[in-house]
């Protein structure tokens, strides 16, 4: 678990440097530069969010597959299982009420990766915070027109920070012993 926390912390340091550079070093002296800055910030924040989530998910898959002393022919199915399937193995008290936030970001990551489709529709229906209107990405121009320049889904640095905090909390609180019903793994593909 310490390794997983350290890996997340290292990733986060690099991500924050990227976001800080975009905020501080890219000029935004006119509307076009401002729009471009917000567009790039959204796309970079999406990329960092996807990377962070996948780092956590791959570490979790490996942790569950390699850990423990159980030998079962279905155990390898965890290596390719989705976030929701893996989380279904845990009791709610084992993951400290983090399931809803982890599912939200799993849906976001899938919508970013795959574009319009089931995950995007689910995101649009259930997680409107990733869509316009957005106080972070919307501005009113000099002619009082509302300008929405970034591409949906919208991911702010606050969203990235929420995911990072959730993943750290997950690893810090995961129990030392987890009992898994291997019969559930039979259907994981």
C-alpha cells in the first residue's frame, strides 16, 4: 500500500507542475489567448485525470491479483476487470464510502477515452458537473455573449484534486485483509 501511495504522490507532483505551468506561464492577454488557454487546460486536465485513474486501477488490479495466498483459476480475471466489477468485490465499509466517487470518475474516464457512447450518455445524465454551464470554463465576452470554448466533458483542477484525494484515501484505508468471493470472479471478463 505504501508503494501505491508513493506512486500516486509522484504522479500528482508531475501533474500539478503541468497545471501550474498552464495557469501561470501561458499568456491570456486577449480573448483568443484566454479561450486557447482554457481549451488546453481542459484537455490537459482530462489527460492527467485519465492517467491518474488508470495508474490507480492498474495498481489495484495487480494488488488483488498478486496479493494473498489464494489460488483460483478465476483470479486472473481481475487483471482485466472494470472498476465497477472490482469495487463490487468490496464491502462498503472496506472502501469507506468511496464507491460513488470512484464510479463517477470511472464513468468520466471512459467517456473521455471513448467519446460519444454509453459512458458519455451516463456521464451526461448522472454527472452534470462535467458539462456546461461551467463557471470555470465559461466567460462573457466584451459584447455580453456567453462563450463556452472548451470541449465537454469539462474537467477542472478541482475535479482532478477530488479524484487524487479519493485515491489516496482508498489506499490509506484499504484493509490489510480482504476476503473475496472467488465465485464472483467467474463472470469477470
